């Protein structure tokens, strides 16, 4: 029998490291691409979004039950509010609609919230099948074989990253809600070594495949190469997700960041895209110093938006929107 959901500090530790790396990757997007920076950038993209989706699937308690109210309150309302704010900020800055709005796509980083919402809707259907993970992988591979606008409704990323979410659902089911994070001693050094291997090969990886935001068929790659590449990246990213979970689970000092990862994710893009990006003249031209500056910026921004006052303020905003959008049942007003 599955246990009631209990917050596990190890998972918050993992989410804490992931959100720092996510903010770091987005700070790197502020400056022109450089080989040394792209090395770190590619490395982060091997596992950070797959890991977030894996943990989201796990925390959905198997993904077999659909709760419309939770989907609306936890995902749709945050997406609706922040997508509107991002689009307004974009219009005020440029005087025109964003390329995302024109393509009917979530604005910039909000693709993750929209795709996660879609996965919540898909998982009860997917989990009916015995081979749900294999089916998700097949869907992800097939989605890479045809040319289409993958930005529309974040379709490409939803389909490509679906296997990680389904894997998280299955892990919850097969472990009865007890994700095994206390492993033998050799697991930690093995995980560190594998992440080191990922870092070593990162510069040679296909960034389009890591992004997942556009079908690989659009690059002109032959069908057999697309299938091989997508399957290979599924294996690579899955092993990297396992490794980062093993390593980060021990970092208790990241717990508060993980607890407030959603609020950090939703707010940090506004600061980066529409405030900090206006003036980057203070950044160093020396790549090592630039990397240190970007890392420091990412850490400061993460700590800023991890404050409880930000969490309380954001929850209050969502509560107001919920009151406006959702009609209360009579039973809620009784007594």
C-alpha cells in the first residue's frame, strides 16, 4: 500500500542543486556563446530538466490519479499568471509581441510548467499500459522524426521529455514511495565519476537533442541517426539523473532552495531577462572570471528568491487568482 506523501529532505536537497544549475544556465544565456561557457552549459542540460521531471513524476505518487483541482491550482494558475507577466514585460521592453506568443508557445522558461501540466494530464492514460515507459520512449523518438514547429504549445519538449516523468511515476510505484537514496558507499564515487565523464563529453553533444525544443528531423539528420541519437541521449541523461540524485541528496545546505524551487524558477527569469540583461557592461571579458561572475550571480539570485517572504507573497497571488477563477462549492461555505 502506498504511503501518504511525506516531504523527504533528500529530494529537496536534489531540487536545490538543480535549481542553482538551472539559474546558472539561464545566466549564461545572457552573454554571447563561448566554447568554455558552452562546455558548462551543455553539461547542465544533460540532466537538469530530465531530473526535475523525474522528481515531478515521482512526487505525483505514481501518476495514476487525475485531480483537476490540483492541476489547476498547482500548475495552470502559476503558468497563467507568470506567462501573462512575462509577455507584458516583453511587450513593454520591445514594443511588440514575443516570438513565443506569435508561435502559440509558453514564454521562454515557462515551457517547463506547461509541459509538466501536460504530463500530469497524460500520465493517468500512460500508466494504464504495462510498458508505459517503453511507450513514452517510442513517442519521444517518433516526435523527433518529423518536421514540425516544436515550439507550439511546447509540443516537442513535452513528448521528448515525457519518459523521464513516466520513469518517476514508475519508481514511486515500485518503491512504494520510498525512493532509495541511501545506497552503498561505492555509489557516491561512482556517481561523481560518471558526472565527470558527462562533463568531459559535454562539448561534443548535440545541443538540439539536449534542448528537445525542436525535432531532430529539422536538422536534416538521417532517420537511423535520429533514432540512435535520441535513444543514446535517453540512456546518457537517465544515468546522469541517477548520478546527480545520488550526489545531491547529501547536500543538506541546499534544502531550503529545494523547498522553494518553484518560486525561484518562476521569478528568476523576470530579473534576468528584463532587468539584468539591460546592462552587462560590468561583466569581465576574461572567461574564467566571467564564469565566476555568472555563478555568483546565479547563487545570489537563487538565494534572493528562496526567501520565505517570496514564497508567501507568491502563494498569496495564486490564492487570489484561484478565488477569481474557481467557483467555490456550497460545502466550502458551510459552517
